[in-house]
C-alpha cells in the first residue's frame, strides 16, 4: 500500500514536469531553471520535513515559518553586529546561534504541548504570534542585511555544480529518514501518533518523545533559515511565509496522515518536488504570484479532501472495544 | 397485568460467542423489574438492543403488544424506551436544567427557547424526586450520583413508558441510593415501568417486584422478589457447570511483589498481598471494585497515595511506566484494542514495540532480521493464526489479538505479569490456549497477577485468590478450593455485612 | 446576585477598569469621553469579528480565514460604492451575502468532508487572499461617495454609529446563542460532540451555520471598517489580523477547549485588547511590542485553561470506596 502511493506520486511528478516543459516551450527544462529550482527546493524541503515529523505525532506546527524567520533575524543580527577578524569563527558562531534558537523554540512548543497539554494548534499559533512579534520588533519592520561574503555559500554556493543548500537538505533528509524509519525512536513516534494511549501502556515515554519531536521540527526550521537568509541576503519577519501552507500540503500529499501515525519520508520528498515545480513553473509562466497563492490554498484543501475520501473507501480502523 | 414489553427469541452472535441465545422476557406495566447475571451473561447486549444501539440477529420486540424495529437510538426513545447508560451522555458545560431538557427541546423544534418554562419543567421533575439542587449550576460540578439523577430526569421528560437503568448505583453512597430508590418508586406510582440492572443483588431484591436471571446469554427464569433469597438467586446466576479445565496448582517460589496497605482515595484502600514467583494470583470482583485501578497503580499509571510496594523484598516507588518496566513489571490492559494494540500497525510491529532498543544493531538502527526472528518466535510459541507478521493487527480475531498483546509483553521478558481480563471477548478454544499459556509461564518462574470478573476462570487458573469489592480486599484464599457461590457472594454487596 | 461576581466576564471587566485606572494615572486624557469613545470605535471591527470567531471556538474549531474574507468584502463594498452607488442598506446586504457565501465554503469542507478547521481556513485564507490581491492588484479605493462619508460620521446621542453596529451584532449573537436551538447546539457540540448528535442535533448543519455566521460577521465588519477608514485597502486584514481576533475571544473568557464563552465576554476581551494597546502607545512602548504581548497572552491563557481543566478532572472520584 505504501509503495503504491509513492508510485502514484512519481507519476504525478513526471506528468506535471512534462506538462510544464511543454507549456513553457522548453524553458522549464533549461539548465538555469533547473538550477534555480535546485536552489529553492531545499528551503521548502527542510520546512516540510519539520512539519512532517510533527504531523506524524497527530500534531501540527503553525509556528514553523515564524521560527525560521526569527531564527534568521537573530542570526543576521549576530552576523552584522559582532566584530571579529576571524570570519570562520563568526560563521560558526552564527550557525550555533541559529541552532540554539531552534532548540529553544522547539523546547517552548514541545513543553507547552507535551507537558502542559495545550493542543498543538493553539500552542503553535501562540508561538507564531510571539515569534513574529519579536521578529518585527528586532527588525523594526524592515530587513537586516550585509553579511560577510563567505556566508553566501550556504544559499548560493555549489560543489561540483550541485547547490550547497541541496546538499544540506539531502543530508537532513537522509538523517530524518533514518531517524523515523530505522531507529527505535522513530518507531515510537509513529506509535504515539497512531495511538498515544497504547503507546503509553507499552512503556513509551510519550511526553519526552513528543518534546523531542517538536525540538527536531524547530531545529530543521532554524537550519533552513541559514540557507534562506544567505540566499536572499536579508532577514525579515515575513521570511518564508508561503512555506507554511505549502509544507502542510506537501506533507499530506506525500502520504502523511493528518491524524498521525502514518507517513512516508520518500513520499514526502516526491510531494515536495511536486509542489516546488508547480511553484516554479507558475513563476516561469508569469502566473501572478497571488494566483499561485490562491491555487496553493485550493491545492491544500483538495489534497485533504482526497485524503478524507480515500480513507472513507479504504479500511479505516475505528477503535471500538468488543465489549458485550 | 398489562404487558409493557415483551422480547421473544432474541439472539445476538459475535464471532465465536453467543452473547444472547434465544432470550425471551416480559415486563408488566408499572412494575420494577430487576435483571441480574454475571459479567458476560448478556445483560449489556440486551439493553443495547432495547435502546436501539445494536440490532438483534434474530427475535422480536413488542411494546404494548405492538411489534417494533429500532433503527437508531432516537427511534427507541420515541417509542417510549428511555435508557440511562453508565456513561451518561451529558454536557458538563451546560446547566442541569438544560441537560434535562435537551432532547425535549430538539424534539419540539422550538424556534425560540423559553428558559423560564424550561427551568420550571426541569424543576418540576426534580421536585418529584424530593431533591434540592440548584438547577442553574453547571452539570460538570455535580457528583456522579447527582449526574445519574439528571440522566434519569432527562429520560423522563420524554414521557417514557419504560425506563431502563444500567448499573445506576455503581458509584452511589448509601444515602444517595435511598434517594434514587424513592425516586424510582415515585415513577412507578405514576405508572412507569422500570428495568433495573445491577450486580448488587440486595438492592435488586429491595426495589424490584420481580427479577429475571441471565446466564451465558440464556434466559434462566423470572421470580417474584418476595419469594426468592439472595443465595437462590446466586445459584441461578452461577449454575453448576464448570466451564474451564481446572489446572493443578503450582508451588510458589520467592516473593516477587509485596504490597502493603496500598491506598488511593476514590480508587482502593488498604491493599495488602504478596505475589510469589511461579504462582498465579487471581484477583476477582465486579466492575468498579478497584481491580484495574490497583493494577494500573502497580504499573506506574495511577500512582497510589499511601502504602508501600516491595519488589524482590526491596522497597520501591513506581512513579512511571518506565520505572515499572525497569522493575520487570508488565501490564496487559483490559481494553486491548485501545490500550493494548496499535491497530494501524502490523503484527510484527506490535510485538516488538516493547523491546525496540533490544533489536538494534551496532549502529543503533533497527535490525530487520532480529526484529522478524523475535516476532516469528513469539508468533509460533503462542500459536498466533494466521502466522503472517505483516498482516495488520486489526484484521486478526480477538483471541489472536490478545495473544499478540501477550506476545509483546513476553518478548519484554518480564518478571511480573499483570493481566487484566485475559480472555474477554475471546472464543472458547483461544481461552483455553491462553489459560494454558499463563500456567506454563508461571511454571517458568513468572509471577502472574490475573484480574478477571469471570469467577470460573479465576477458579480454573489461580493458585490463590483475592476478592475485591468497592476498593477493599474483602477476602483472600490460600488456594483455589473455594466455591463459585462463595466468591460471588464476597464480590457482590450483601445486606448482611 | 452573588453569582455575578463569580462570572468570568465580570472579572475581565474588573481587569479593564484596573488597567484603565493605571493608564489614567500616567495620562489623564485617557479617561476623557472622547478618547473612550474613540477607543471603542476603533475596536468595533475586532469585536464584530470576535463574536463570529467565538462561535467557532465554542465548538472547538477555529477560523483563520476571517481576515481574508473581510478584506475581500471591503473590496466588494468599495466597488459597489464607487461603481454602482448603492445605498447603505444594499451595501450591507451585498457585503453580508458575500461573506456568508465565503463562510459556507469553509463550513462545507469542515462539516461534510471533516477536514480540520485549521487546515481548511488556512487554505481559504490563501485562496481568498490570493484572489483578492490578484484582482485588485493592490490598488486602494479612495474616492468613496459623499453620502457614504456622511453616513460614517453619524453620531446618535453622541455615540458613533459604528458602535451601534457592534451592539447590534452582540445582541443578535447573544440571542442566537441563548435562545435558539442552533445556539444551544453550538454549546452542546463544544461540550460533548458525540453526545450532541446522539441527543438529536444535526451537528453537520450546525457547523455549517457557524462558519457561515463568521462570514456574515466579516461582511458586516467590512462595511463598518470602511466607514471608519473611509477607504479600501485590499490587504488591510491580510497581515495577521485573525490572530488579534482570536486573542480577543480568548481574553474574553472563552474556553479554548470549547463549550464556554459569551458575546459579552468577547466584547470585553476586545476592549481589553484595545485598552492594552492604547495604554502601550501612551506609555510610549513601541508598537512592535503589541504582537509580542498578544502572543504571550494567548500562550498564557490557553495554558491556564488547560491546567484548570486538568485540576477539575483529577478531583473526580471513580469509585465510592468504603
């Protein structure tokens, strides 16, 4: 069943790719365009991975893009305000700062959700508002730029023609795959998402693992921010805004059930690619970006409607006790 | 005597079990009719059929001589049957008055609600009970007992002809029960018929005019309460048949688990016993006697407030499930589908869930070979059928699902196994297999705490027996040479205390 | 009478008074009638949208597309005024119907296709917002007809007309919630959704109504907002406004887990937000702090609600131990 949907996604990807190539009269296939997409995809990819792990737990992280933005802002402030001759140290420091913020923000979300018990929607909504507010405050509504030249490689550099951001993304993709599908920790995450009560009764530390998932989610977001501010050479409160909706759509399209417990890392990768080529394709065809927004919104609803209807026809387990 | 309700030849079959087998019963109008039987006798099934929640495979229902077919709960409500289940279906965030009038308001399809009238009607019903409760208060603040009364009041608003009360006194105090009985008698005087289901035989005999007995899904008879004693009632409920193979008792080894005066308010009180390795200690009692709460306390879920626990003669404090696991305690819960299994996963995944850390390779990743070999080992040992590790667990039968839960804990290699209602909802053949399994495990040195409300089961497999009632230990037997009747007596509240 | 002191809404009112006093100490002009009326007028939109959002939150759902619906509605209002010179009555009708229509779309996906409200409204937020910005290209409409501007300045017994809209909406919502079956059904769904359908409510239709009602409120709010600013900026509500609305509802005592909340409470919540904002400005705290404070407020009050619920649950005894 799992591989079947992944094949469907692959077919979908190839079809849309071909349609876009034809409609754009070949421009879509140009090396330039492919390269641009290869640079853009990692951002969406990281954010989607961060969203996916949380959805697996039957939760959601509405603050993920705000985390990314704030992380970027803080890192940018660090880069532009710390005086030191040693560029290498500065950049390492910047990465450390971003990582630290990722851990802390994930800790905040995770604690409120797993230990206090607030529903993920509200907790991450509150965090979203909070982080956006802090970003606005720190940037005074504007943006922060002017990083050392060497910092640009994160968002713009290549190694053997392969974009560095893509490499970073692939690394984290592989890490996430192993974490989720090959470690005991991952098996526990799936179990908690599917049935937290049985998971608890089986000796799984539900609270602790949930906390760790939210931390990992925020961590991915903050690493994405390094790529983003490097590529745009600026950090502002609205950084990556559109990724929020796209990441949810990508996660669900990729086979992650919105109710948790089921997902496919490979499927998510294919879904990310699909969303990316749609986004880039529309851009290339000069479709107004607002229409793209609107269509993404429609796509999200569509993907979830199909998810629901599919579940209705398939054999959804209804957890009923055979008491008589 | 006018007959208000008649059921004829009602049969309901679940896979492997006949919940109701050709049951025929009649109720007279204006009578309080008690219904008794052990767990699994079929009482809940019958009530659910009368309430329109489930449908019989065979048989007919007649209300005032007219045949009925209920297609949903609202149907039976409209035909005059009102049921208060143990889960009350009330709204904690609304006022008491509103809770009472909810269904009525909907039925009347009023455009604008007249709160004065609603409150007055609700008050009127409650006044008939002779109780003073501020009806503006939110339901959530009421005690369970009073919520019970509200549920009954709501049922009454519909001009019910027959009121079915399912275990209404389960969490009530003496004085609250008296109030409830007074209310029931008032209803009877008004011509209502009442079906009163309870485990508390003394209460049933006190309030009912006649009482019917179900045993193993079969109807045993109806008797006027003035002519029957509790002991006779028990003997009809229990019967003389032995259902299970009686196993030889084991000789106990060293003390594994000792519990001293364990207490938790509202759950259990002064629990003291010792579990030895190599023995099966059976705990029996009715639903609500505190057995599951006690078991969960030992597993780190329902932390006790007082008392001491010793594992292998060392004092411990079990504050979480992880700690319980560290001490080698495993718990197989009562509700296997919600608490015991992850239904969306396959058999293999469910079995290894407790030992994930043990099936890793040198790189801390799950070793697929180790995983499948361990799973296969337990599938074979417990004879789980069909032996497909990759089949979704929800597609297995109840008996095999239970074996999977047992397998997952055996894989963990515990020292102490607590198993709650081991064979609920399982066919006879699987039951025997599980009993044999438990006996073998004990022989291998495990200490097993078996909790069951099926007395014959407890007698068949336990080496020693404890009876609980309302959170207290009321009896402890050094062996299993005790009669079913005596056990049931101890479990049920008797008037002569 | 003693019941009054226990009610959440009363507590919020007390908090408003206390904070107002504190602000007045620093800046005496705060308590002037003009300032207070202004404060109220500036918060009418939050209030109107708030009572709509309240319905969703009572049922345990949420609607983050409310800003987008309102924005689109303001554009419709602007076009209707400039191109068709419709009178105020028809403007209100057109805007309302438009809002209801958009709200019904939300309601459909939430009630029939069982998609979580957060996701549906996230989708429609982008859908409506995107379409809005595309068709208007962001152009503002500033040449509103004179009769509209005159209408906007009307005061009855000295009180701006916008406030009357707010009062009207609150009364309507109060009436629906308290005196109609649909209203009680909304509370039932919030209290115990399964029991609500068992007891006989058509939960699907009630949910449809809730989100359509939010649409209606958006339509009305669009008109009121336009009378206040007297121009139409298509992106007016597209920058996180819905979160302010949620904050107002939450501050107003609605239980985030559903089942509790009143229109008066939401009104007080909106006023409290306005007072806090106003106070921050007067004390010269930068406006960027506003959002931070709102975020902290939401996090604190939802945590508080959850912890309170947990304490109540822990007190429920399971067995009558002798």
